[in-house]
């Protein structure tokens, strides 16, 4: 799911950016951390199956 909604020739999509952030331990260049918050998935079906990113200062 790296291509949509961008064209394949455009380069990496938003999911690639999330994977890069998680590979860095969820820490951004600005110093904030973004752990995955799975508590927001109240239903068994979600548009965000991997959870949401929660910003922690």
C-alpha cells in the first residue's frame, strides 16, 4: 500500500514515512515521540488497522 494515493513514479508514500519513523524508535527530528496508540480503535473494524500515532512531547 505504498503507491496509492500517489503515483508510483512519485516516490515513497505516506506509509513509508511511518515505517521510517517507527524504525527510528518513534522519535522525530524535532524530539517529539510518536508511539502507536491502539486504544482508539474502539471497533473491531478500522481504517487504521495498525493504530494511530500519538504525539508525546
